């Protein structure tokens, strides 16, 4: 392998490591636990970034044809050489593959979540479904009976209507990502309790940060009020874009509401046309 190829590969690996560190920082992690035989230490993320940047600068300054020597700095309990070698698999992944991997890790974490009683009464965890590269992400309230049985959000009558809504704006269900505020079914399909929302909300936040949609669409009262931290009713919030952490967000009625109030389907169609037109600008 030529020296310039080695430099490009090292730069790619370093970029991947920095991206992962940045992802951990956005998830609220400020310390990495380091381990190797007979040694366990901790490394703050700012220090990790500094060390990676030191390696990056050293590689960039080395002239082509010269010998590249990576400074001996411990990262993840190993030398930078070892750390970069083990990062090779991640570097070879596409962005989509990395998102799939991180979403699966989050799902597995939630499988053992019993922070609230819903973890004991659920049949299945209803994590989320769809395209990890989706430009449009829907957020609903909580799983119902059908969702609890199948482990997938919006698969009952309301889900069938949501699929039609998605298709009406020229997309397929597989093009978008769908999740709920709660990942476990409240008994009897009752409304989510405030403490349940507080405990489950960090998982939804991580999903949104991983998907990084161009547009969010909050379906119904609980999704809208939770994401916007407001008590305003959906009827006054819908019809215009709001913002959630820099992401444009449309609020509209929940498909289950439309099954009971079909006359409001025209309002949802107006809302979704705005979403469609916004996405068409990209």
C-alpha cells in the first residue's frame, strides 16, 4: 500500500473515531471507561478528542514518502495503533449501517428496561421501525393492543390509516421512521402517565438524534406536548411548523383520532401537504 493511501486510510479511521466520540457526547456521556488486562481507567471525552486530534495533526504534517509514527498515547486502554485497528470495522461501515448498529444497541438496552411498571406488563417492546436514513420521522403516543402483540408501532387500524397518509404524500412506509413516546403499552390503552413519559423520553431523544430527520411529525396530544414541552391543545398547534432542537416539526391529529372524527381528515391532509412541500425543497 502506498504512503498516500495509508494516510488517507488513517484519516478516515480518525474521522470515524471522532464521529463516535461526538455521538457519545451528544448522548450525554462525558467519560469513557478504559480497560485492558489488570488495568481499568477512565478517560474524559474532551481528553479523548484532544488525543485523537494530536494523532490527526501528526499524520497530516508527515511528508509523503516519510515514515509515519503515531505518538504513544493511551486510548481505550490501548495504544492508538490498537485503537485505530479495531476501529477499522466501523470505518468500513456505511452511515446507514452505523445507524442500524446503534439503534439495535439502543433497542437491546431497552429490552432490560424496567424503570416503570410497564416493562412488566408488556407483551413486546415496541421500539420503532423504518428507514434509519429517513428524512421524515413520525412520533406517536404509545403502543396499543396490536402493536404490543406484534412489537411494531402503528400496525392496527390507526397504523393502516397512517400508512395511507404516508403514501398520499408520495412516500412509502419503508421510507420513513416511526416511533412512539412510550415503548410499552399502557394497560387498557390508557393515557401515558407523566412519570412514564419522563422515564421513557430519553430513549426517544436518542432515536431522533440517531435518525437525524429533516422533518418531525408529532401525531396527537402526547407527542406534541411532550416534544414541545407545552400544554397547548393539538387544535391550536397544528397547521404550522414548530421546532424541536433545530428540526422543523409539524403537529397533526393522531390517526386514531381520525378514525373517530373522520371530518378532520381534511385538516391532516393540509398539514401533510406542508410536510410534503417542505421535503420537496431538499
